[in-house]
C-alpha cells in the first residue's frame, strides 16, 4: 500500500509551470497564425476556452491530475481523499483566479497550511496528494512528499523552459497583428514634392559584450510618402505613431499627441523586437530637450481645431536613440544598437 503524503509547494509549483506551458502553446500557435484578434480581452476569452476544459476535465478524470501534476506524481482529491467531480473541479479552477490575486498570495499559503492547501483548495474543499495514495486515505497533518534532487532539478528545468518560452513569444516571435498594424499605416503626404534628409550613424554592440562598432553611416533622403502614420493600440485618435525606416531595418518612430499645448513628445527606435523610448520635454518656445542624456530639437507645431500637434522635428544637436535588448538577452552591455541622428536632420511628420 502506497504511503500517503501531501504535495509540497515546490512540487506543486513545478506542476503548475508545466501546465502553464501546455495551455499556452495553442494560443501561441494561433497568435502566430494570425487567427487571434490581437486585443487582450477577446483573446483572453478565447484562450479560456482551452484552459477551462483542460483543468476541469483532467482533475475530474480517473487520473485526478493535469499533465503537469501527473508528471510530478501528484493528484487532486476531496477532503476524504476521494476523486472529485466536474462541479468541484470547476469550482476549484474558478477559485484559483482568486489565489492568483494580490501577488499570488493564495498560492504562497501552501507551505504554511497543515494540509498544504492553497486558498482555492480551501474554498473548493480539495487536497493535493501523492498520485499513488489509495482512495479514502489521508496523510497526517504536515506529512509532505519527500523532495529528492531529481525533482528539484525537474522544477528548475521546467521553470527555465517557461522563462525561455516567455522570452521567445514576447520578444522574438513576430506579432502578425503588430505587423499588420504597421503595414496598415498610411503615408502622411505625397511621394513627390519636398525631399527631406536625416543624417545618421548606426552602431551595434556585440551580443556577448564589447565596444560598439560603427556599421553604417549616411543620409536618409525621403519624402512624406515614406513616413507612415498608424493609430496607437488602446488610445483614441489623439495619439498617432509616425514611423520612418532609416537603415538596416531600424525605424525611427515619433509618438504624436494632439493636445492643447505640446509639453513633450517621444521618439523611439525600433527593429524587429525591442525598442528605445526617449522623451523630450519642452524647454522654451518650441525647443525641446531630451530628458535622459543630452540633445535638443526644435519643432514646428501645427494647430488643428484649437489643439497643437508636432509637424516637424529639426535636430539642433546629435541625438542618440538606443535600441534596448539587454533585458532580453544575457551578457549584453547597455544595448544592442544605437542610431545617432545627426545635427541638422529633419524628421517631417506632415505637410
């Protein structure tokens, strides 16, 4: 007869992380195929149609466990150590959202309760025990499954895989909806007419550290037809992004706000994933200073229905825009790339 033990926090955490990977994969594939909406709440609703059956049906099945719990040798029972039904399984899953509130405090209760219950276990009247425990058996209070080194290693491996998954899906894989949004941008002016120039010097940093190196230098000649305007997701029509491809896939983006008085604006440097975000504060008149570091620009303001909007940016000094990637890839230095926009350059945003 198998010994009866409660499942401890580390083992349960490993199972939960593995389950998180399992239920996230279909949504990730759907997102990459472009079949999701690209909006948070509608996509969350669709993905819940995957999560709900997964957790509810598996816990009420003869396994009494999701794939993650089964992999870590644990199962869910009622207070008497018996298999739970669909109703209790559903209640437990709904209650798990409450456990996730307030910094996951409901989950962090596990090590401090006699029967190693999370808050949702208490609410649903369930226990998490070792999978080999006989039906109807209950462990003594505080009797927890042993935690051998191989289990700790498995939890660490699953945790690392989850972090890699988050990094890849969040920062490496392209977002079809983002690409569609950018591609859907409309030119801010004609492809003929006035020509503008933006001088640049592009520097890159080695992935594993080292000094920056100059990889390209020149002048980007363009017309207003090359500058694309698109609506910023989640904002009303008072905020627009205007982007100009410069060199080697790097794009300079101006966040344009229409407001009573333009007290500041942002410039970004984008490439595939990762970006910079540099804010310019109004200094005096129509001169704006970069908040972090040095650099000043002068802007031309257009007034529309009593509100101001940045129409053109003249660079009074060299301005460095840094493409940040050090928080996504280890061993990098201060950034992956720098685009220095040269003094005298013009970023035209509208006629």
